[in-house]
């Protein structure tokens, strides 16, 4: 009897162990699929954003024709006479502010990146890099606030304007916001240029400056371009700074010293005041869709450049 | 020869000027906010509600609101972000699906914050009938921070040596067991560091919460997740552009900006210190 009990227990243990082994294998599979689903979730979100924007934007075009939307020169959805849904003024505004920002940020950004990678001592680099990152950490609403209290009055004084809330103000602020992105990615690109390039250039008698300008920057160019495109994507999609600092007059922009109203600030201003499921509401989603598509294209281009660049360097 | 040196001198001066401009911008920002914001800070400012049409009083409800929203953001973005990073770094083989997932993550990180706001309005506020509340805003911000969490978590997982996994697998452990015992303990601190940085950015964001739950002014603190809330960044926006007496409340706006910046920097600092400490521990 004792003997029997013993074998039974042994048997029991081995079954248990088998079960445990099986269950851990099953568990492993289940966990694998959970994580897989988790990965697929990101794809679903991206598609979901596009699908929801698209489906909410579509009803706009029951009342507004697509051509009038994309090429219309006036945006006036609350007019008593005839509502106008033309997004050209916003597109022009967005590109004005963005290009202005890039004109400021690209030279400074590349210069700062070149300084960090080729001029600064390692010690200085260790200190300066986190400082640049700190700049990236400042919330956009704070930058916009500074546009009102510092940059605005400054521009008003310099150009003799009534107030300094205009496209130039927005450009300056967006440049500040795009700089950390441009600097850190350009610096990565410059640092990953093989040492042998420097050495060859220096050995041929070129100065350090000539090496930086004629060898390293051209060699890192695709990375630098990608950095600038990423900065551009950020600038196009930025909402709070332009909302607060550019004056936001919904008309065709006249100059860099006049008020402008970008795609993002139009959505931010009007969505709060509009009733759900009206043409105006749908039209704002159509504006959002346009914004989504523009940033998607810009990011896609920068991504392609970066990817190709990585391949070349491996 | 001399000419070359002169060019180099001027060139390097230009590069120095660039970095000085960047650091100068940061200094101007910090100096202005700190010098004009500090006088507004007092115990009452930090612990009281706005009073008399928001011309007096403090920002306590906005601090509480930002805190609650950030908690929801973290609850959504940390588990999903870590899960996705684990899949990409531990399970995924290089293939079409993996490339599609990676492409989606990169694109998600480029989607403008206001577009996340629109998405949140349709999905959470309207379709899921959550209405404008802390939950809607937190979930919207959670989706927005997801790509950052994933990228940071994956970096942390990559830094765990392959031999840790191999050792465990060779002893007969399953993949999940190896990940649990030999990968996650070393990667989780790094993952959290990156996540805190993402949450700091989310806490300072305004555009996604504009239409999903942030309120102009509320006389009471939010009691549960289905209440509307006041948030620091939105409060700053209101105080600097929408208030009826903008010039009069400027000191309060500066105070709000200071609190917001200090909050974001403290979160950054916590993450940086954590990273530094962990690196030290690992080296020992």
C-alpha cells in the first residue's frame, strides 16, 4: 500500500510537471500574441486617426465643393450672406510662418550642430547638449506666452507697429522650437561621418574649417536635410505658439508684419465655438485632414532620406 | 596660408555665435519667466482657487487637474508603450508587419497635437460618449505620448546584452520567462526614465485638451474621472489671451508659466537623475 502510494505520488508529480511545462509553453504563445496585438495597435491608431478624420471631413463636401475648399480665397463660415470655406489663406499663412521659421532655424541649427560636433571640447559638449534638450522641454504654450510678452513688444518697437503679433513673431518662436530637433539630429549626422574623411581632408592640407564646410557637411547632408524636414513637420503642426503670437486674422496674409492665421490655429479657435455635426464642424475636420496629410508627407520624406542615409553608412 | 587661418577664425566665430544664440534664447526665456514669475508665487497662489473672475487667487485646481490628467496619460501609455516595445525588440522578426508597425510609430510621432485633439473629440467625446472630461483628455494625451514611450522603452531594451537572454533560454526557460527574469528587471528603469520625459511633454501640452475636457474656470476640484478640469497649460493660455483684463492678470500668468516650467523641468530632472543613478548601479 505504501509502495503504491509512493508510485502514485511520483506519477502525480510527473503529470504535474508535464502540465507545468505545457502551460508555460501555452503561456509563452499567449504572451507572444498579446504583445503582437499590442504592436498592431499602433497601426490601428494611425489608420484610425486617418479614417475618423476622413469620415468626419467627408460631409463637408455635401455643401462645399472640393475645388472651392482647396482653392477658395476666403474663409468665413459664419457669414450671414454666404458661408465661405476656402483654405488658401490658411495654407499660405502656414507656409509663410513655417518657411520663416526654417530660414531662421536652419543656418543657426546647422551652425550649432557643427560647433558641437567639430569645435567644442568634449567637456563643453557634455554641458551644452543637455541645455539644448532643456529648450526642447519648454511647453509650447509658454513659448507662445513669451511671444506675447517679449517678442511682440520688441517687434512693435523695431518696426513701429501697433502690436507685434504677426507672422514674423510666429516664425521666430517656431524657430526656437524647431532648433533642438534640427541641432540634435544634424549633430548625430555630422558625428557619424567616418573619421577617415576628416583625416584625409586634413592630410591634404585643408584647414579644419574647410574640412567642416566642404567635407563633413556635404557628407552628412542627407541627415541634415532630414533634420530640417523633421523641424519643418514640427513647425507646421505646432498650434499654441502660432495661436497666441500671430494675431489670427482670418484673411489672406499681406506680409510678414501682418497677422496670419494658420491651419492649426483656425481649428483651435473655431472648434470650441461650433456646434457638433454642422457643416462648419465638418469643415474644421477637413482642415485637420489637410494638416494631417501635409505633415504625413513631410515626415515621410524626411524618414525616407534618413533611412537611405543609414543604409549608405552601413 | 594666413588667409586660410583668417577664414577659419571667422568661420568658427560664426559657429560659436550660433550656439550662443541658442543658449541665449533659453536664458532669455528662463530669466524673463523666473524674474517676473517669482513675485507672483506665494503659498496662497499655489493652494487656492482663482477668485473674483480669475483676477486674484491661485492655481490649485489647475495643478490638480494637470496631475489627474497626467495619471490617466501614464496609465494608458506606459503599459501599451512597453508592450509594443517588448514586441518590437524581443519577438518581432524583420518582415513586412514589423516594418509597418515601425512606420506607423514614426508617423504617429509626427502627427500634430491638434490632430490628436480632433481624434479625441470624435472617438472619446462623441463615439464613446465619455463627454468632455479628464478621462477623454488623458486618453487623448496617452495616445499622443505612445510613440515616445515606445521609442524610449525600445532603447532601454536594446541596452540589455543579448547574453542575458541566451543564458536563460539555454537553461530551458521559455521566451517569456527569460524576458520576465533576465530582461525586464534591467530594462524597466530605463523604460520609466524615457516615459517620464514623455509624460513631462504631455503635461505641458494644450492643443489636445482644448476640446476634450479642459475648462475655462471651475469653482470646484474635479472629483472623479468624468468631471471637467482646469489644467496649467490651458490656464496660462486663458490668462494670457482670453481673459477680460489681460494686462491686470499678467503677474498671475507669469506665475502660472513659472509653475508649469518648474513642473516640467522637475520631471525632466527626475528622469535624468534616475538615468544617471541607474547607469552607475549597472557599472558597479
